[in-house]
C-alpha cells in the first residue's frame, strides 16, 4: 500500500544561515496514523511541517503525498497537492469579522476558480458538507456567530473544521493548543484524534507538552537540532530518550507543563 506521506532525506537551510533548520529527515506514515512531534524550541518542528506542503521551500530531499511528489514540481501541481494537506495553526488564522460558516467555507477556496471564490459562490454540496461537519463537531449553534466572538478553544475547533472542508488526507497542526487553557486543549486534542481515527486522516501535530503528546499519539517523533532523535511508539519513549530529545536532565523538564523554556 502506498503511504499517505513519505518524507525522504529532507533538508532546509534558511538563507543567511549556515546550519540546517531540518536535516536528514526521513519517515513515512499511513492513513489514520497520528504522529505527535516534540522537541525543544528551534528543533525544526514548524519548518518540517511547512516543508511538507511547501509553504517553506525545502533545500533538498523529497516529499510524496499519496505517492505523488510535491517537491520539484510546478506551482499549479503544488496547489493541487496542497488541497490534500489541511493545516491548523496556533493562532487559528480565522477572519474574526466573518461568521463561523463563512470561515469554514474558506476551506473550499482551494477547489474553486478565483471568480466564484471571490464572490463566495459555494456549491450546495459544499454548504451541506460544512453543516454536517459543524453538526458532528458540536459547533452548529455557532454557525452565524462571528469568529471573533468565540473562545480560543471554539476558534481552534472551527480551524480544524475549516481544514476538514478541504477533504484532506493529511492534517498538519502546528502547536494547535499552545494558546489554550488545559480544558480547551483537551477538547481540541480529542477532536484531532477523532479526525485521525474516524476519518482515517494522517495527522501530524507539533506540541510542547510531552505528556499531551504521549496521551494522544500512536507514534512520537522527537527532534533536536533539526534531526529526528526518536521515531517510534509512545511506549518506547523512555525518560532517557526524552532527556536526549530536550538536551536536559529530567529534573529540569517540567512534565505537565511547557518543557521548551
Ligand atoms: N523564516 C526563517 N528564516 C530563518 N531562520 C528560520 C526561519 N524560521 C525558522 N528559522 C530557524 O530555523 C530553526 C528551526 O526553527 P523552527 O521554527 O522550525 O523550530 P520549532 O521546533 O518549530 O521551534 P518552536 O518550538 O519555538 O516553535 C531555528 O533555528 C530558527 O531560528
Ligand atoms: Mg514551531
């Protein structure tokens, strides 16, 4: 079976920097898998996610989405492949003055021509899909609320729904809970796990909290200095390994809190 995502020897050196931000990154994942990525600040977690859909241009290496290469192909092909990769951001990236429904419909823009997109001429089918997903995720009561009026946790759930509107096969979440209180963080992590289990979407989530990462993943990737230090099941992530990933003794790592500081 073709993996949903294959990353082969990926490297990114930002202009003006001598040290790669990510280096020698190779892994693959299958449908419905949930990988949480941990590592200290500057480890390269965000760069890795952004290189996967070429929001950041990799310096070398290959990324294949459902067997099709997204690296080294023209912009039109990148746009088509990007539809299969949903993104969720720390700061939600919603348009606050627009309603929840309007924000969610933005998830369809990648499928529309510029004219229909600009006028908001979405198909009936798309609207029905939006209503269904909002219902399934308990957000229908907020349909006509402006995004700016929602709590952080609600905003992030809308962010996930918007990504689902793309009908992605991969979901990339960069610190989706970093701005949330613990209760909202739990709801959002459960939602992401649900997306992976029920919809069979391969999810990669960058997190700062090791305990959260372990609770909600099938598999952990630990990064340090741009490289993968650990790639394996949650059960294999020993204290020793966590110390190697963060480059600090366990006594200095606050499990249950943010370990990046
Ligand atoms: N746009 C950029 N231009 C130049 N260097 C960058 C850029 N973005 C990131 N870097 C550098 O690349 C390295 C990896 O950064 P990245 O943001 O990927 O790490 P991270 O693991 O996501 O960190 P954090 O946990 O703080 O979000 C760092 O040294 C960072 O300074
Ligand atoms: Mg980051």
